[in-house]
C-alpha cells in the first residue's frame, strides 16, 4: 500500500523565472515559444512570466540565447522533490522507460528530411535583376553553410541565362533556369506555377524571396499552392539547433519582434525587404552549375495579358530614398514643411536626399515615398541623419542597419540615441545649419589648399561626404 502511494506522487516540474540582469531582449523568442501564453513582454522587451499559467515545460529555457531563464520550485514542490529523492535512495534502478513510437512524428521527420538546400528567387524585370536578390544570396549563404547544404538561385524569364552567372558571383553554386518568352513579363500564374514545379521536383528546405511588389505577390501564391508557411518582411534569418529556419519580424505594430518557425511543412518560406540584409561582395570569378528546366506553358492558356509596362520608380521628384547613400531625415521636431529647407541644404552638401518619419508624412510635409520605417521604406545608407525624430520602433526597423547614424534631438533620453553612432543633444535648428556650414567651410578650405589641383578629379561631395 505504501509502495502504491509512493508511485502516485507526481514529480513537480517547477516554473520558469527570469534571472535578474541576464535578459538581452532578443526579440521575444521565449514568448513565441510558450505554448500556454504564460509569457508577456514588458516595455524593455523582457519576459514577465505568469507562474499561474507556466507548466514548467522548459521550452523558453531551451530557446533563450542568453540563458536568462531558470526553473524555480516553490518550497512545497521542493519538499516533494526531496521526498522523492529520499525514496529513490536504496531502491532498485527503475526499468528503462520505453517511449511509444509516434508513427506520425516519424513519418513527418522522414518527409522533412527529403527537403534540402537553400533557394533564392532571383527577381528580374526586363532582364535587369533586382538587387534584393543578391542581398538574399548573402544571407542565404550563411544559412546554407550552417545547414551544410547547397545555395541555389532560381532564375525565370525570357533570355535571362546571363543572370545565372551574376547569381554565382554573389554566392550561389547552382542555378535553376526556366527561360521562355512566356516569362518575359511577370504574371502571377505562370511564375508561381513554374516555381512550384521546381520546388516539387527538387525539394528545397528554404525559399527566400525579396519583399518587393512582385516578390510579395509570388511568395503568397507559391506558399498557398505548396500549403506551407510564409513569413513576410523578415528582418532576421538564422538556423536553430534543430535545423529549423528562425524567421524574425516585427509584430503587433512593431511593438515586439516575433520569431517564427515552420515546423511541419516544407519549404520554409520568407520574404525580406530590400536593404534589410547587406549586399555581399561580388566575385565574378565564381562559377556554378546551370540546371536548365522547361516548364510547358502556352501563352494562349494564360488569362492575364501584359499590354504595357509603366515604370513607376520615377515618382516623388525622381528621389529614391531606398537606394540613397546619404539620407537626411526629419521628424515631428521639424515643426513645419518650410523648415525642411535646412535638411535639404545639408543633403545637397553631402549628395544625399531628404526623408522623414511617418509623423511628417501624415502632416503633409513630405510625400509618402519619403517615409522611412515599417510602413515606409527600409533604408541602409552609408549615413543616416535623424533630426527631430524620437526613434519609435516602427521608424527604427526601417533605418537601424544604416552604416552610420547621426541623431540630433533635444531630448537626451530619446530612443533614437540607442541606435545612433553619433548622438547630438541639442536644438536641431542650430545643430543642422551648424553641420552644413562646417562642411562648407571645410570644402572651401580644401579648395584653397595648394594641393587642390591634384585632387581636382575627386568629386566634391565624395571628399567631404564622410567627414
Ligand atoms: C502600425 C504602425 C506603423 C508605423 N509605421 C511607421 C513608419 O513606417 N515610420 C515611422 O517613422 N513611424 C511609423 N509609425 C509611427 C511611429 O510609431 C511614431 O509615431 C513616429 O515615428 C513618430 O515620429 P517622430 O519621431 O517624427 O515624432 P515624435 O515621436 O513626436 O518625435 C519628435 C522628436 O523631435 C524632438 N524634437 C522636437 N523639437 C526638436 C528640436 N528643436 N531639436 C531637436 N529635437 C527636437 C523631440 O524631442 C522628439 O523626440 C507607425 C506606427 C504604427 C502604429
């Protein structure tokens, strides 16, 4: 009888709790891993664990990259554990536990194993590849290396074979090519069918697509047809210890960073916006294998016809903030539209362009094409000036990967300073013209030095752009 009772005592699993000062605010991985919604995130991006809900499953502990979560037992639970430990002393070792075979899990694991390789869809328009494709090959190379698999490009179009060599120059070792007049212009139906045909035939584990207008359309159609998961607008991609793709993106209006996994279906699909990932170095000497595929499709079977292609890239006064090397952005602190003149003057001195936070677009001070941030453009310039911008998370996700960030704000506690390379606490109406004047003075002094003749071939904005 006493033996029976011993067996009935359930071993407590404890509850997760945060170790003080250890959390690195990695982007709410513990929250997304928790299956019982026991984890809330506070303002600092740290977890607040609801002990009433926590089942002690240890998922959050396993996912935490900073070992910031530990298991905690209440005094009552600790008593039970001590009791169990005492009972075990002197007892015969328990017979090994034979886990029942979960056939569904075994089948699933076998199916997932069939998928190998990292693919990047190379977007092109009239034979001109989109730069985001090369950025994806950069991050794809790291993923492929971690998974020890091939990095492949998917090139679809009309007379686009040369693009395969470009893809090799940016890190792909193989390119799947479908080249036919049917693919001259992008249309959802032929393109998604061609991509799905390749996926079904070659079974890649990861497919990356640029989050452009075309890419978003294609990725959604492919993921639907393949009945697999798609994470849009990822800002981070990595591989976890089980080989799953960790897809990080802002969620809940940018208030948290969610990390998403596709655990049960393949391929794992993500889109990434232009300029979010760095452009890898091009090595034209790199070679690879071109796998030519034909996907039979007749023009007459395709319902959508392209009558005319209108290039809309030349809007907003011919300014493309996404491709600019220097951006001088203003926020609500600019106070009115006219004051943007001082930002334009600084931008002109540095050969840059003017951008803004959403507040300035909503106020009608700048056209919508100039908006930087989550619902605007993602930018990665060499220099980003943030003038009178507080640094809301929705703004930061669009510019925090700039090479150098110079923030001007009169509030020393503004969050923009947390991502700034150089922070200037002061009134922008004094600081910005001050910087512009200083650049002009330096430029003038340079012109007047005797060696100026020798440097006459160097464009002015380049000599001073990084000073
Ligand atoms: C779903 C969603 C999507 C969003 N998408 C975007 C987006 O894409 N891009 C974006 O920017 N925002 C976006 N937002 C809005 C975002 O949350 C902020 O409201 C916005 O970025 C604030 O703009 P701001 O920094 O210009 O203004 P504020 O937050 O009002 O900051 C103004 C700053 O100017 C400083 N200042 C004032 N006067 C001076 C002076 N004379 N000298 C120096 N500094 C001065 C102040 O100290 C303050 O820090 C989004 C919000 C939501 C909910």
